[in-house]
C-alpha cells in the first residue's frame, strides 16, 4: 500500500492540495472496543495522531510521560486551565485530566488529523472549544449481552464493577444522537475499516481543502 493510500489525502502525500487537519472524536461505553479501534487507527495511518491528555495523577508502572499522558502537578494544571490552555477537561476519582490546546492546534495547522478518546462530555467540550468542528463517532456494542460478556472476559473487574459499568453504559449510550457517525462493533476489523472510511471521506470534503481554488485555477490554465 502506498503512502497515498495510507494518508487518504485528496492527492496523496505530496500536498498538491493544501488540507487542514481534522479533529476525530471516538466515544463508547466501556467494553465496546473503542481502545482497540483507536490503537489500530493510529498504528495504520501515519497522518493520524493520538491526542495525549494531561493529568494530575502520578504515572502508573510502564507509563511514559509524553506518550501515555502529560503528567503535571496540580498547580501546573491549574495554571494551564486558567490560561485557557485546555480544549476540554474533567475530574475523575480526584484526579484532573485535560486536552492541551497548543499541540492540537499545531497538528491541525500542519494538516495532521488528531484522534481523541473521550466521553460524551469531553466531546461536547471539544465542539465548544472553537478550534475546529470535530468529526464525532460513537462505537456501540452489538447487544447488551455481548457488552456484558466482554466486560466479564476482561478478567480484571469484579462482578460489582461490571454491574456498575453496565449501568453507566446505558447512560453513555443515551447520548448517541449527539454524534455524526455510529459504528456497531460486531467485528473489530470491520469496525476499524468503517472508521477509516469515515476519516478518508472527511478528508475529501471541500471545506477542508483551502488550497483547492488555487489548484483548480492552475488546472484550468489560469496561471
């Protein structure tokens, strides 16, 4: 497969037509397969990068600063937040998480697409950030029974935790109508392909090609 096929650009990697980057949001209830799909998308598409969140929690074993999270003190996090430096932020179990604005801005300006693994609340904040209009994809499980089975087969949560996640899933899935695209994850490879197709299609939208007028003008012999 050529680099042109990988990046999905209108005219390949030589940037014959200038393209602005896309914010791609993936959300799902726990156990629907979002993490697996996200990792595969980034691994297979060199034009797609994962947004790295900042957090005030300490690193866990094996986590690397800058790859898994941007680890910050509570004061440093507050300073960035007060300066409007986060596109979205939330507090989870006493720890704060946020998406730094500057690296996303730089990536989009360079024509790279940025993938966000956030919940529906984070997706709302990204829409309201004013940076760009995100392409929002919600991943659904094929059935309630299958979602419960997947959570149990993880073998890392107690029965009580699985029950709590199932209850939370119902709340999360009630926000599906806020998303542009829905992918039902019956088969993970098919779901990866579906999200890839969405991203490639969005890259070809005329509104994302600010250099198109000049390119067509040259094609027409006007200059």
